[in-house]
C-alpha cells in the first residue's frame, strides 16, 4: 500500500475519531486529565545514549506533555541491546500499561517480527502506535580516504563497514547487498551507534551501514561540509531532496523479486523513530497521547527546538502507522522467504529455489 493510500485511510479514521471525540462526554476527558495530573510519563528509548533516538524522544516527550490533559512531568530512560529488541520487549511485556510509559523504539523492530519472529517477544499489531516525527532517509556511507564514491564500486573493492547489532538496518542493508548484488561489504557489527563514527576516524572501519541522513546533519555537519564521508546509498520512499544524485536501495533492483525484497527492507523508513504505548493501554489515554503527538508536530516551540538541533520533521500519524503495521504483519509468505534467504549470513541467495513463479527472478 502506498503512503498516499495509507494517509487516505488515516484521514477517514481521524474524521471518525474527531466525531466520536465531539460526542464523548466531558467527564471522559476530565478522567484523562485527572489521571495524568501529578503523574510522571516515562519515555524508554531503545537507542544508545546521545543517539538521535535518545535526543529526539526527550525533546518530543517534553513538548508532548504540554499537550496532554493534566500536564504530567516527564523523565527519559535508555534501554539498549539486541538492535533495539531488549527495550522493545520491555515496553511490550514489562512496562506499565496505564499510559505512563512510552517507548521510543527502532525503525527495524516491525521488520524483525516479520523476518525473525522467534527472536522477538512483541506483536507490532498490539502496540498502540502514537506517531513518528520523521519519514526517515537512511544512508550507507564510506570514509573519504577509501576512494569509494559510488555504490557500484563495492562490487569490485571491499569496504569494511561498521554496523550496529546483527538485526539492525545498518547490518541488514550491507548483508542483502552482498547476497543479492554481489557486493563486497566486510561487516564489523555490534558497535553502539555513535562509536561507528569514532571507528571511522580511527581507521578501524571504512564506512557505516545505515545511519539516518538527519544524524549526519545533526551530529556531523562539519563532516558533510568537509566531505569526510561519501553517501553511497539511501533507503527511503523517495530520493531525499538533499541527495538527488544518490540512488535508492529499491533502484538497485534488477528483477521483480529483488524489488520486493528491497521494498520490504525499505519499510523501516515509514516507521522511523516511532513512539508507542504498550498493549492494553486504556483507549482514552491512547487517544490523548495521539492527540498530544499530533499537536506537538505543529507546536512552534517544538519545531524551533528541533530546527536548532537539525532534527527533520516530516510526521507520520499514529493512525497511519497502526494501519501500516497491520499491512506489514500480513506480508506474503513467499516475499518473507525471499527476504530471509537474502539476509541470512553466509547463505547463497537462490531466488528460483523459493519463488513459485521463476519469472520474478529474471532470466
């Protein structure tokens, strides 16, 4: 489903929600305010300390609290591990389900459920998706001393690339490109996000596997100005306006099967840096949290602070995300099998052994 179609569904859903809200008794709204008054809302970020997940979620929750009935206090907590899985499992299974805890989880967590359901302890359909502040663009980069300035060069020249956990997008993108396109990424994984940058400076690795474009703008603008890194590839729904000459992952596809695989892995950009509430959070509090998120996306004070931090804002609503998660969870089995084969470490990708219609694999 296209983002435009999802937005149409979301708009219809929002209209119904507004109608119901108008009809709801004032006592229901008052009960939410009474609940949050004097309470503290905790955001659990599954990204590393100082990462864009951590910084962005702190800023967002601070301003969201001003739009929540009862104006609760806020506190931020970081819970890393397993490529965002540890913190996400905690939010789903352990965190209070009363609206006082929000998760700021990783963009790949829904994809992990589709590809490796045995590794996760959550169901993306049962989270209450509150919204994503930015439709992400992820990048694969090389250090300037490598001489690699084009993604196609990696078919001939090895690129030692630093990545996060084995299930993070920064690991998955190079791995599927090795498997499908015959590229020569040498993957050095399990770095905390920001430490990959230090590793590049020290010469331990010569590139990074999946950093947000906004991360470079926020934390390393001097690298961009001084051309310390080369942007080889972007992952998004469209080419970013700042990167008109950098190919999209989906543009590397040479067969229908490759297009399906690359599109599935690109689904992470819709998810972005999402905020979720645990399952079974009371519906009126979920509605209040979603409304607070939507209001924050138009809050001048929030937007001004985000601009100072070079944080891009291109929001996706909670209604949109909830619908997208239902669609993602229903990914056809054949596409899942193709994607799993493409990203399995050390495996040789043979499309025709999996696809029911060999024509999808090309000649």
